[in-house]
C-alpha cells in the first residue's frame, strides 16, 4: 500500500487535468492558470452548468464536461474545495448571458466557496443559481458535512440538468430539473480497503483483514459501522434496503441503477454486485429503465462500491436518455 | 489484501456474466448453459466475430460485444481458457452463413482450445478463420506463451475488424484488417501491486514496498525486471521507447494511444500517465489521432498500467472511427 504512479504529490491535479484534456480528442480545454476544464466551444448559447470539488473522485467532475452535460468543472486539490476565485473564473468562461447553474456536492468547504463565487458572479451581473446534492443515506452529518453528503448521485444531476439546458430551457427550469433529481436520488456505499492520499504515508482509515465499512463517504470519512466482510449479495441487499426505505420506492416504479466502483475495485466485482441489485429490484417489481456499471465517483484507489437509485418520473426518463457526447453517461 | 466483493469463488464467472448482460440495457444476452455473451440480435447477416479467454480481464471481452465490435465473447474460468465446446457453441450461435473470425490472444491454452473449436466448426461446414494477437513487447516467451503475449492491443483488433465486418466485407477481408492491426500494434505494462485471484489466499507475485515490476502480463506472470519505483513520467518514457523501437514509428506517423488501467489503478494516475505519453509522442513529431484512457484489459485488481500504440495507416483510421454501440471504444 502507499505506492502511486505519480510524479510529485504537489502537481497531481494540474498534471491530471492536462491528461484529461489530452484524452478528450480535442473536445475540451484547460483554462490557463487554473485547474478548470471547459468545453472547447464555450460559451455556448444556453444555460451553462458548472460543477467541481476536491480532486481524487475521477472521472468526477472533469470527465463529465461535454455537450449534454457540464460546461465546466473546477478541480480543487485532493479532497479540498476549489477556491471561490477559480469557481468564479469558470463561471465567467462559460456564461453566454443565459445564466449559470452551480451543481455542488454537500460538503461544508464546497458550499462556502461556491456561495462566495456565486456572489462574485452576481456582482458582475451574471445570473446564477445553485443546487446542493445530498444523496448519501448513510449518515445525517459527517466529518465534513452538515446534513447528508453528496456522492455518486451527483452524476445524474449533471446528466439531467445538462439535457434540460441543452434543450434550451431557462435557468429556473434547469434548476427545477436538477432539484427534482436531488429529490429522487439516493446512494449508499461500502469499502473493504481505504483510499490513500498521494501525499500521505498512511491510509485515511484502517480495516482489519476480515472487515469492511458500511456507509463510507468519498473522502475516507468514517461510515456507519465496521463489520465482518459478508457475501456481496448480502451487502447489496443491505445497501438497497436502506436506499429504498428512504426513497419510498414501490412496486412498478421505474428507476435508474448505478453500480459505482470506488477506484480500486475490479469490474468483475461490480458486475457481480450488479447482478444481485437487478435481481433484488426485479423481485420487488421495480423496473430498471437504465443500468450503469463502472467508475463514476471514486475515492482514489479505495476498494469498495456504492449503489445509487434514481426514481424516474415525469420527464426524468427522457432527459436521462437524451444525447450527450460524454460516453460514460450514454 | 485478499478481500473480495464476491459470493463464492466458484461462481464468480457465471454471476459476472449475468451482471454484464443486465448492464447492457437489453442489447446482450447470455447463451443458456454457457458463460457466453451474445448480441441479442445474433446472428446478424455479416461476418461474425468471436473472441474470449480466461476471465479476470474485464471489460474484456464480454463488454466489447455489440454492433460494430464482437458478436460473441466466451469467458473461461479466471485466468483459464474457455473450453473448445463453449467456443464452438458461440460460433454456432453467431454464424449467419457468412463465416466467423476468431480473435485469440496468444496464450498456449487459448490457442489449443480455439483451434479445436475451429475444427469442430469446419466439420459442420462453418467457414472459419483465426487471428492471433501478440502485441506485448515485454517478453519473447513467458509462463503461458510461446512468442509474445496478447494483451490490451486486442481491443483494437475487436474494433477495427468489427468495423470491417459491419461494412459488409467478406471473411478474408475482415481477417486481413485484423492482421493489419496485429502487425501495427504494440503494448507494454508495469505494476506496482499484483493481482489477487478470487480463490487464492495469496497474490500472484510479490513486490516490496518500494518496488515495481516492468513488463508484466495480465495473469500475474513475471515481467522483465523488478526495480525501484520511479516517477510515472520516467516509467511512461521507458515503456514508450520499447514500443516505438519495436514498431519503427517515425516523425509524422499517426497513431492511436491507449492508456490502460490494470484494474486497481485510480483514474487520476492514468490521466497523469496520459499527459506524459502525449507529450513524449508530440515531442517526437508523432501525431495522436485518437486517445483512449481507462480500463480496457485488466488483471483483477492489479495496480499498474499498460500503454498501447497502434500505428494508423491506410484504412485503419476510418475503421477505428467507425460507429459502434460499445461506449468504451467510441
């Protein structure tokens, strides 16, 4: 443990952002002097979407920039909020005069810095709105959060608000779509091995050889309990029960299901978990309209997974299915 | 180490295949009684492509089944070749009377079993051809191979031969395209932590806290040397030098570049490696026409990466860019 394929811990974010832009096959660009990824054709004549947060959660958020999703993503240092200044620069770069929606995961640092950036933007006459994603059912408050944490469900907010914005909707309508997703989406995760910070000698938490932690967040924050590792089918059942109870899902409801790897989990294990999640939901008469399996919101090389359920009603299905150039959400 | 999010080591492949089919949003199906993934609309009126091999390399090969790529993938047990019988079943399920191309990674067990399946198919009057991928420049022979190993470059064979078949080409022409990719593609990898088999107590090889292994394969086979871990820029340079020397790439040549995670490597590290690979190639005047970063050919949760270069000439560029419903290769 502890080994990394990096150069200098102080440069990981800048170098990573450059690598993401290069991997975009000419779709994206880096804003000079900032760890910000933009659509190359920004500003586009529509409501713009900006998200971001600490690094270490890749592909979030930079890889979600593109037609049909985000217009810009702002990357802070590892597990550290981006500065208000940087967020403000991203907002200015993508605003076409149609306003900007900020999509914020619920962490205290992010909230403060996005709020300050919003004030700076408003002072310059940019129309701005914010939504706060808090999909994690594991804990009510946590190390870095008042209220629930924002985790993998954020990706559905990017997708659906992005599709709404691409359709030409106004800022208030785009915000309403984002809020509807936030109301309808819940996540819970588990880890069997912790994440490891690039600059740190030690892992963020520790687990015995036969232990796992339920309810983990995406920053190595403690979860709800350390227990003996179980069969993955039992783990999936437990996570889904908590999610469904909270969402009040019932028979014949339609949902999107996301099985998200935390960074160090082999795809084999995610697919095995996906099988059980499908069977569990089908047995309850819940219809899975769309199923995603892969890495969407990670925590460096943490070994674990999270399950996200988005309840689909009204126009959410069509917006989720809408065109995007971001392959991960196709 | 050693913990897994699974149920029973004996059932991982079957459960995984079921999970992959469920994740396909109704595009794929499992062939009853076999660990085989098929296009749901198979057989399609065209040359069919079948690949496969041992499991533990996900998304290879099942997630490459789809319009524009494979028609079927046959999954053996973990790191174990599928049986001739299973391969033969896959061939029969996808042959539309236009013949079948088998795409085989160069491992002794795979070669034997695919060859036997080919003979069984020919005996039933199915027109069949085979190609053997051997892109790994690290070693001439290895634990499971005579000649070079077949690794991540196989994915480009799936894509380009798949596009050729989708265009309506005949079996001989599809085979010629596959052979051209094999001639033009090279890979080399590195690991900082080994893979871990579902049923085994121990890892497949061991590395000290400050060590990495150059030239690793995808089954925990030994590489070429254990050395002190270096900065990733130095690692990338070393891998690319060996690849370029072998491929005889020169200034103004066009290439596709794949940065492949081995299963346990955070995306952050892959993007940092991608940055250097882009800079290294650009500095030599080599043009990167297409850049892929992610997990394409893994080795359970091995922490490491491989770099693949495909030299693009003739119609390879267009075939690589052709439509496919497989998001990973878009």
